[in-house]
């Protein structure tokens, strides 16, 4: 069994409040979940309204599937015009490691 995850450090565009931040982050999380059937959550920078950290993870039988899905998730996030992707960190781990 393989476990994979990716963490994004994101700078939000013209956001002036936590309410506006939610209006950008929630649809992004929903789209990633819907398109790729992965677990996604806001995992950091909760109190900053122009920054967020999102994490996505999945479990699969083979590493190739993990790499393919996480790369597609990264392309989707990086392609959103209302945000700036500052960094992405990806890991894959075999259950016997």
C-alpha cells in the first residue's frame, strides 16, 4: 500500500478578511475533492487572511497512481488565477517503510 500527500503554501490575491479568504479557499478545496477524489484540508495559516496551507492525500495500491494524481492536483492548484502557489511539497511512502 502506498500513501501520498502534497502540501501547498499559497498566497491569496486581493483578500481583505478571513471571510473573503474562505470564499476563495472553500471552492478550491471542493473542486480538488470533486475532480480527484482525494482528502483535502486547510492545514495551516488559519489566522492569516492572505496566506493558506492546503494539504491533499490519498492511498493507492501503486506508487505510479499516487504520483500521477498528486501531479494533477498540483497543476490544478497552480493554474488558479486568483492565487499564487509559493511552494508545493510532495511525499510518497510505502506502508512497509
